[in-house]
């Protein structure tokens, strides 16, 4: 689902290219790319996702959920997605040629206030919302595109976000559990180093 407003495709494409360049610089010579001056000065949350091509299997995904200096957060997220995601071994330099890069720009997370946890099922909209679930010291996040890719209903989205936080799947029903939602604009390469498209939730 395409967003009709928000960040322009041109800026989103620049962010995706910057993410790839940051990974290339780091894998090639261990250098962290300088943000430079691109005219993109927003403070936003951002996630960088790496996927194998053409299968589309996840290869790394890390980001900054809270608003911060976008370019610095983008570069850090790109390098971290390639080299510090604990679920995967570090990406090799020649492997990067077979990966597509996605950049998701996040709105500020806002708590979903309910009197009964069952109300979450009514308030969460698949294809629009990303979720953050927090309980005590545990915290997990899933981007808006994830439940779309897996055809989840709201209850499954809640359950999987709980598991991402290291909690039981039904922890969202605990009144001590905090649930936050956010929206995302997703920009992605259609092939490695290929055309950049906007495939965002709205």
C-alpha cells in the first residue's frame, strides 16, 4: 500500500543509497561513513532491513525506534543490520551484491490506551501499524510490513511482537504490558542496487 504523503521518493531513494554505501564502506575497509550534508535534517526513527534476492529471506534488520538524527541513525542501523544482528552471521563483502536493502522511516511511537486488552484487536490496523510491546525490562518491535508479509490477523501480530520481546505470546493481555503503535514509510530496492520504490503502509 503506497503512502500518498510523507517523505518524497527522491529523499527515500537517497536514504536507501546511503544505507548501501555505509555498508559497503564498512565491509570494505572498516570505515564508518560520515553523514555529510544532504539536506535531510529530520529527526525520525529508522530501520534498515537486508533481504536475500530473489528469495526475499531476512538477512538482517536493526534500527532506532525513537526519533533521532536521521542520517546518523540510518548509517548506524545499516552497519548494524549487516554486522551486528545476533540472529545472523555478519554479511560478507561479496555477499552484499546479492542483497536488497529496505529503509523504513518511523513515526513517533504512541501508546495504545485501552481499558480492556481485547480492545487492541479493534484498534490495530494491519498494513498501517507497527507495534512495540514492553513489559518490565522486555521490549520487542515489529515493523508494519511484517504482518502483511505473513498475512497475520491483529491477534497474531500481538502474539509475535510479544515473542520478539522474549515474552509469552499472550503477554499482551496482561494489564502491565504496554503496547505502542507507529506508522512507517518503506523504501526498497527492487533488485540489488536496482530501482528504488516506495512500498509503505498508510
